[in-house]
C-alpha cells in the first residue's frame, strides 16, 4: 500500500504542477492580450485626435468618442479576465483542487 500511496501523491503533485504551469501560461497570454488592447486603444485615440481635434470648452464629440471607446475596452478586458480566471479555477477543481468558498 505504501507504493500506491506514493504513486498517488506523485500523480497529485504532477497534476498540481501542470495546473500551475497552465495557470501561469494563461495569465501570461492574458497580459499579452491586454497589452495589445491598450496599444489598440492608443492607436484609436491617435486617429481620433487627427480626425476630431480638440475644440475648446465643454464636452466635445471627440471626448464622447474617446470615453465610449475606453469604456468598451475596459469591459472587454474585464470580461476576458473573468473568463480566464474561471477557466483556471475550473481546471484546478477538475484536477482535484479546492472548491470555491
């Protein structure tokens, strides 16, 4: 029985290591994607600046467009983060990790 217990413990350690590697890989991908999203927003804002220059006092169409784009970007990044967090959590549970409280 000691051998079976050792083999089971080794298998559990291997599963935990694989889950950790998967989690790290997914979060690195998430960071890369978020960086790309930030760069896309910067490019978009530069384009807006060229087409709709700042126009003095009060809220402008330019500012409305920029605010809307930033809000959309934030929602997309949060949705992606929430999804990947759930994927990693569910993978951990599937490999014998702890349940959510």
